[in-house]
């Protein structure tokens, strides 16, 4: 069970100690304020306006509340906590860390203990009570300090939340189609504290990966969730060091980078990145690490035109329908290699890791199946579209079996 005297030492003090301390409060307050002004540089200015009022209120409230706690420990500290929470919030508004306020608390604790200990000695308090009084003062100051840390953290969270909302709104505006007017974008950029770069690219990732990637990119990258997809707007993604940094940030996760360009081209970049991410999910594009859409435009085009390529595939590859699945895989693999290497049997053999004679036999078989279409440019074009639109690895399926025979 928790010992409240250990965590709140003032509970062990007799109420008469409060009567001893109370007459000293005005003098103690004055000495604390003077000592803080001398020893804490950030508080050396005159205690005027909101700043001075806050410091004086903080010191006075602290001493009065300490006396009240000795008289009635069960009254608790809630009525006065807001003062110290507000002091912490104020430090953030002033653009300071908590170091100065914490230093002021330490100065106040030392001065208060020195003056109160002197009063206790004059009143002939026993050493045990004096020791407990010292412990109570420093434990109480620790609680005030913790209140201010809480206020500082709350203010930080509010600022970060406001910043995130404004950046979310900016992302939505930058991706809007038709594009938002320039004045609206400029105002949103200023509100979000973001300077538009000359070149920027959109990155699409899963919503689950968004926070992970955002933490690993420079602060000038905008991150938001758009239609349940993670969206990152990355300045100059191909610039010096940027490409490597982006690749490292993605790691083994999955993300697609749209083409970089000036901000007005962001909607198009985002559209391509989002489509590529969907194609990756459908196994139509490679699915590990950062995929640069510019390097896969043809594959993305075939995926986007899925219904059309499906019909073209069914018609163009119908010559392979009578074959077994293994024989069909061999012919599709051979046909694609034939088109890629312009019928050069040696190059095809090297690419497929087969003997040239095996390749020549396959080419002959391919001619039996396709006939004059292998010599017709338009027919070859359609054939290549059909073969390239097959799911990744389809033409290489059963590759081990395919190499065991012709």
C-alpha cells in the first residue's frame, strides 16, 4: 500500500507549522522574486505586464498553497494547479525551453527553505520536524515543476495538432482538381509554415506506413492521409541525396513515387503514384521498396487498361489455347523473348538460359502456331502488348519444368 507521507511529506507535519510559516510569506515572496531576477537571466527583466503577473502569482500561490496543505493535506492541490500548468504553457509561447522555469523553481525552493528553516529554528522546532519540513518543501516544488512540464507538453501537442491540421488542409488544396487558385494556395502555405519548392513529387503508401515514412523524411515533406491512402509530398525527390534518403526511408515497405514537377503538376503526380500503389497491390507491378512510376509507365498503362488488354490478350494468344499449361508457358516465354531480341536465337538462349538449338526448335514451333503474324509489325505489336500484360511471372511459370523439355 502506498505510504502517502513518503509521496506527500507535508502530511507528516503538525498543523502548527503552518502558523509558524504564514507570517513569513510576504518576506519570502519578495526574496524569491529578487533572487530569481538575479540568478535566472531570462527572468531578469522587470516583472511587468502578463509576464510579471504570472511570475508573482506563481510564487504567491505556491507559498499560500503549501501552507494550506500543511493545515489540511486532504484538500489536495487541484485548485491551484492551473497556475503552474499555465506557466509551462507560457514558456512555450515565449519560445523558451523549460530550463529557465525549472531554474526559477530551484531558486525558489532554496530561498523558501532558508527563510522557513530560520523561522523554525527560532521557534525551536525539533530536528526531525525541520528535516521533514525540508523534504516537504522540495517534494512540493517537484510537483509544481511537474505541473509546468504537463502544461508545456499540452501546449506543444496543441501546436503540433494545429500544424498537422493546417498541413492536411494544404495537401488537400495542392492535390485538388481542378487546381485551387494561386492566392488560396499561397495563404495555405503561409498558415502551414511551408515554403513551396520548385520541384515536388507525390509518394503513395499504405495508411499504416505513412507515419513511419514521415518520421524518416525531412520536415519540409508534407504527409497526410488522402482517401485512406498515405500521401507524402516530397520536395525535389531526385535532388542530391534526396533519392537515396527516400529509398532508405521506404526500406522494404511499399511506396510509389510519381513524377516530380512544379506544384501545379502535383495532382497528376499523385494520380500516377496512387494508381501505381493500387497496381502493386494487384501484383501488376513490383511490390518491394520504392517504385518510381516513371520507370514503369508502360506496365501501369497496361494495368489501367485492364479490360481492353484482357480482350486483346484473349484474342491474340488464342493460338496457344490447345496447348497444355506447361507448353503454353514455354511458348509465351519464347514469344516474348523472340520479340525482345528480334528473333536472335543466341541472345534468346542467353536470356532464357537454354541451348541455342532448343531455342531454334521453339522458334519453329512458334511459327507453326502464329504463322505470318510473327512477320507483321502490327500483329507483333499486339502480341507484345498481350504478353506484357500477363501477370508478373506468368510467362515464366513452371520455368523449371519448361527447361526439362522443349
